[in-house]
């Protein structure tokens, strides 16, 4: 994935990626588009993920914690 990001930056092009792992998507993307029921729910910067957004889209409780450079999503017990 880092190779794709490097090539995209070198050529000044965008890349569309579909991922079901929120942490991977946050760490590899500049912007995220979250979908709910087949439609766009929100578009956010990779550091804009919140517990409320995740709860609304996926109906699960999580904790969003600060990482070294970007947040991490952690499931709640």
C-alpha cells in the first residue's frame, strides 16, 4: 500500500481504495468517505474520525484514541 501512495504522490494523481478495516483506511488515506446503506454518509479527513460517526454508520461502540500521527479505533467491551 505504501508503494501505491508513493507512486500517486510522484505522479500527482488520486487513488480510490475500498477498505473494511477502519484503522488501515485511516493510516493509508488522506480523506475517508464512509457509506451507510449504500449511500455516502460523510466525507472526513483521516484525523476526523469520531466515536459518534462510527456508532452512527456501524452501530457499534468504539473508542477513538490518539496515535503517534493519526487516531486509532478500538472496540469497547
